[in-house]
């Protein structure tokens, strides 16, 4: 019989040994694979916990910001309501001395005409001072060009003045800052020779 070598095709290896050898690397790989899966699962769980904590922190911050915004909205509405309600407080408090002066003039006994006139002039000065502090200015357009935004013409009259010139002011107008609160009531010059 010819001699067979280890690597020759005619020699058969022990099937149990082959099976044991083959299973050993698989077992090791399976062990390492199981540890790798557990490690990956642990990292995933940790990342998930961290993401949930961050999400909770962001939700809390968002809820706080939402509550702050709602509080600011309510506070602003209250301030606006108070501003509307008490907008004239300063103006009204400045008018009180004017009213006091008028009442004092009416209460004066045996006042002569000159004393009454002097008291009225002082009261008018008080009122003008209040108007100036409140940016309430008088519009007296006599001799000016008619401005439909500031004046209200009730008639045109024949005049030697330039047409559309204010020739008579029946009632002064008033501006609050730059807004007309009462237009001046005027008569305007018509064309010459009318």
C-alpha cells in the first residue's frame, strides 16, 4: 500500500476533531459578538437617556419661555390699559390750579371790574402755560394761505388780499403736537373784485 501523507487527498481527518476545531472559533466569535452587541446596546441606551434628558431640559426651558411670554403679554396689556385710562392725569392735574383761580374769582365779594379783569388775565396765563407744557398749540392763521388740513373755511368773501388767504378767524384752532384737534374756523378771500 502506498504511503499516505497528511495532506494527501486520500487521508480523512477525524470528523469530531474538525467539528470541535470549527466550533471553537465560532464560539469565540459568538462570545465576542455578544459582548459587542451588549456594549453597543449599552451605548445606545446611554445615548437615548442623554437625548431624553436634553429633550426634557429643552421642554422645560420652552415651557418657562412660554410662561414668561404670556406674563409679559398680560403685563403689557395691563400697562396699555392703564396708559389709556390715566393718559390725561398729568394734563388734568395741571388744569386744577386754573379751575381754582376761576372759582376764587367767582367767590370774590365786592370785586371791581379792574380786579376781575386782572384775575381773568392771570388765569388765562395759567391756562396758556398748561397748554404749552402739554404741547397744545394755538392755530391763528390770519393773513396766511388757507390750509384745508388745519383750517375750516365757512365762506369766501371779496377782498383785496390774495385769493385763498385767510382774512378773518372766527375761532382759533389747536394742535396737539402736530395733530389737529380742532381746525381754525376761518373766512377766506375770494378772487379780487368779486
